[in-house]
């Protein structure tokens, strides 16, 4: 089948997709059950992909499915089914002096292309969110996850077929790179493309796509331990932000510490050392940690360690002499994904929230919460770091646009 045929099929499916909210929710409920029922099949196909990847590769954890993760995916699909349908909402309405009644209502974006890497859960998440919002999805997964994605799309198509719904509402393109190139050129067929993956992938899509792009950027994440920080809160938050799951975009990359709190750094870092985290510290932080942190895990930082998304058990530490220096460091190196401050100073809290330019800004909480499900969105199609159309975790509302409805009674314009 030609690539254009895939796109034409998806466009036709989008035009004919007109299901009631109850019908949509029933499909999603059945899909969640099918995912759990097909766990053995999904794990077997996923193992074929895992066997082709070095376990030391940071993407290995992203690629891996487990019984628990499949159950979590199914729970997210159920959560999506229970959320309010965002379509057909009247966003505003008014009657003009000439009698025209004008209203603005929410509608689907249309056909959404998603280009992503070794994240098979994305296949489920994207379908669930797009289907709930009346959108059709065209998926181009990475070659690392080819068996996993084919198995997942087979489960999705089986559920759609049982409900007599066109399976082209969820299209999985072939694994070849040419498929991604064709998708980026599919003007007139695809309404928007959302890339999910490494900065290299995102940059490539932004540079080469003729279809509008919603950018989901890499996560270069900072947590600032302020002069007025609570030690226990900071220790727990930094440990959780770094180690909960190192391969995800909301994981901590750089801890910033006020110079007046360097004496607390060994205690803050102790759980990190126990977990095997490699630290690249600037001169002041290195001196504070030397003889208090495993020598095999402690190195002096170079310029290349700041502004790096590690996606592994590695992180940097930067010392600052003032709150302003912390803000400046974040502004210089942030990818505008998630940034956090640990402080008991109300003024610093408010200033940080107001001045830090990121999709999610935290006070006294782990950046691990930057996630669609954690934000009450059910699931997410990605975390947008841009400001056009959507920002942060993209759930149902972010997959809609709007149109104007104008009702008249013979009015003409002079």
C-alpha cells in the first residue's frame, strides 16, 4: 500500500467518525479489558524488541512492557473513558446588533500524526486520547518497538472491528524511515504532527515537516535547593525526581544549591549515592561531597554537563550564590519542560512561579508529577514545551480546536 493510501484511508475515517460519547466510552472500556487479556501476547512481542536492544541503552526501560505497566496502561484508558467529552462545548456565544447569533464550539483537530521512538505505551495512549476527542491518529513508531507496536495496533483493531468501526481511525505506518518522511509531507491529509522522543527527533520533525507541528520537547529539568529550603523535603524531592524513573522526560538532570546550604549537601546526596547515581559537581559542590560520596560516582562537572538531559542514573550539581543566579542558570539551560524550587520563603516561591518560563513550575514537589494522568487528564499525548496552541501535558482539551457557528435570518453585509 502506498503512503498516500494510508493517509487517504485515515482522512476518510475522520470524515465518517461520528460516535456518541457512550459508544466511544464503551470502545475504550473494552480496549482496556482487551489489553489486560492480551498481556501474554503483548509481552511476548515486546520481548522480541527487547532482545534486539542493549539493556544499557537508556531507551530499554522506555521500551519495556511488564504486566504491571500494561495494567497501568489499561487503568489510564479507563480514566480517559470516564472523563467528560470535550467536544461540542459552547466556548462563547453572542447575538450581534444585526441579529446574527455567533457561537464558538469545540471540535476535533482532525487527523493527528504522531512520530515517536521506543515507547510502545504511546500507541495505546495516543489512540485513547484521539478516539475520545473524535480524532483519527496516524502513528509512526520507532523501529526499536516494531513488534510491540504491531501487537498493540492489532489489539486496538480487533476491538474496533467488534464495534463495526473503521480500523483506519488508528493507522500504524510501516517501520521504514521513509514513512515518517511521507507523513511530514502529507499536507492536505494530516492536520497536525506531534513528535515524541529525543531532541534529535523533535528537531528533525520541526525542521522537515510541512504539516504544522506541536513540539513536545526534551526535558532538561532543574530543582533549586534554596537558602530557605527544608532539608528533609529537599532530600526526598531530589531523590524522587532523579531516581523514580530515570528514562522519562520529567526526571531531574541538575540540582542547584545555594552556597549557604553546601554543608547539607552530603545528607541530600546520601540516598543518591546509595542508589548508584553518578554526580557531576561544580568545584564548590565537589569539595562539599568529597569523602562523603562514593568516589567512583563523583566527578567534576564540565560545561557539557549543564543543559544535558541524562535519561540515566546521572545528574549534575550547580552551586549558586543567590536566588537570582539560580533563576539565571535555569533560564540559560532549561528546555522549558519542568522546573522546581525547594524553599520555605514565600517571596521566593511566588517569584519562582512567576518568573521561571517552563510548562510546569513546582514549589516543594517532585517534577515526577509532570504527567497527564497525574494532572487529572487521564493520559497524555505528549508534554508540549512550546506556547502555540498547547503547553505542558496534552490531554483531551489540547486535542481540540474550535469553529464559529453563525446563524442568521437573511442578513447581508453592506
